[in-house]
């Protein structure tokens, strides 16, 4: 069999897309490998959300030139968001790249690769947009683990002024509920017990045939036999209906009390320039409303500092939101201009030094708050889903609480995928330490 190596860079949607590409390629006679020197095809699934991610891939491609020199028949390709963004420019910059394929053309990969073996072939650049492509009938080929990432929709209609995603992944389109449930059932039969539903804005998902919304989908997935937990990422704060919250509250053992709720900025004027669709006050009201329905909810978030025009005083509003919400985790970044976005035409007027200073201030505050949040868990009891052996201590297992906080416990016959009751007795940095309660309580 021919061997393929798929390397993934970027978000979990890219990881899910790599599994989708494997689902396209495996039936065509390819088997996965992790060894570059034996790969007949090497595909880099790439991210274009931040400038640094693209720079990293260009550097890796420069190193990968040697694989082409040592084994000329190897097909080297770039797929994903960076491919869609750079198009022919990528082949011009790295002429040893054989193919550049965007997110809507993955099902064509077997034919594209086959055509590259014809005499006097040219590099293939396939970056068309397909308004209807959602890979409805192609199930991913997943690796080992207990968590299955399931894409429920593709693209985005929000057009935040800093975000390149609508330009690389196209407009929003949802999969059918029945197709998603079939994929979840297939994953559960293969031993995946935690399902994470993926989309750029999951709470805008809608089955156009039945008009069912995300709350109905979440409930349907939670009822699949063998599924022990259901997560989702990412929702948008401007579109968070109550039926979704009540669905989560009604079945907390499966629909876990954790929401990744992107903030981006805590200042209303900056949020307006970002085209986020909510104010600081509206965001905080949503947080308090969610907590009134799901009291033990944990929030994580995304934040950008140094957006064009952001003043030092406006940045203080972001710190204020951090203090009020008390996130259990956050992804924090400096703003960088991305092509095709509206903000790319604006002056990037916050200096690099100011961006770095604000980012460090933000990180320091978030670390302090997160540390306090972790400390509050010590002495309580909860349930964790075992993921596998701890990478640091052979005698320990690592699992996660419903709120997605990692916990280590001394092994006592558990297996990955087991749900066990634990008492949280201590902490190591941001990781909790637990003791297994009796087997009867853990069952």
C-alpha cells in the first residue's frame, strides 16, 4: 500500500479536517505513517488565522525540501486555510511543493495526487470555493483516544474584521442532524466516549430540512448509546438561545458544564470595530444569565490585545471583564494583520512593545485568577473521565472534570474512557490531584 503522512497545524477544526482527509485517502489504498522517509505523500494541513502560523509552515516547507531531493517521487502538499489564502503564491515561494488544496476540495485529493504522477505535470493548485460542500457522507479516520471531534458545519458568516476564516473556509453551511448522529454512533461503536461538536459558530447550526437548531442536535447526540460526555466549540456570544442552556442544565452528566465563550475584547468600542455584535455589558449579562441556569459552569475564552485603535484605557476594560468572569482558561494573542480582512486596511497603530506589555499583563492576571479557581476545587468531590496514563508519572492516570480541568489520580485498575468519582486532595500548578472514591460510587 502507498503510505501517507498528514501533519496538522492550528485549531481543532484542522485536526478534524486531517481525520476527514484520512477518511478520503484510506479507501483509495493509502495507509498512515509517521515516518517522513517512507511516505509516498506528505500533506501539511495548515492554519492561516495568525501570521506566525504561516511563517512557521513556510519554514517547515524549506526543511522538507530534502525529502523531495532524497525521494523525488514523494508528493509534498499543503492543504487547509493557508493553502486557500496563499494559492499560487505558495508554489511560487516554495516551487518544490506539488499541490495546494483548499478546505473545499479534499474529496479530489486522490485524483489530484494520481495526476501528479503523469509526465510533465505541473503543480496542482485547487482552491475553489464550494457553497454546498460539507462532506456529509465521508466519515473521518481517527487515531487512538477517547475523544472524537465531529464537524457539524463549515465556514462562517460573521465577518469579524480581524478574522480570515470566512475568506479561507467560505460561508456558513450546516450538516444534517441525521448525518451527524450517524457519525457519532459510528464513533461510539469504535470506543470514543467523549464527543466534541465543532464549528466556527456552533450555536448558529440549523438543519435546513427539519429546522432543528443546536439545542436539538446537542440533545440528540447526548442520547447516543456509549457517549458519556458531549462538548462543543465554539459558540458566539451574540447568538446564545435559552433552549441551549436548558438542554445543558437538564442533562449535566452528559452535556458538560463548560462553555468556551470568546470575548476578544472587553471594550464596547473595540468590539464594535471588531464587528462582534455585542457590547461589554451584553457579554457580562450573558455570563451572569448562563450562571443563573448552570451554576457550576466553567468558562474559557479567546482574547486579542492591541487591535487597531485600542487605547491603554480601553485595554483596562478587558482586564475588568477577566476579573468579573474569572475564566478557568484563556487563549491570549497579540493582534496581527491578516489579508482580506477589513482591519487589514486600518493602521496597525499599537506598537509591538505596547502589544507585548498588554499581553503580559493579561497573562499575569489570568494566571492569578486561574490559580485561584483551581484552588477552590481542592477538598471537593467530582467525576472525571479517564483519558490515559499520565505522561509524567507512570503510576498515575490523567482525566478531566466536567468543567474540563485536568486531574491526576493514582492508578487503581482504571482504563481510558472510564468515569470515576474522585475527591480532589491537592494541586500541582494548574492540575488537580485526586483520590478515587469507592468503586461503588465511581460506577
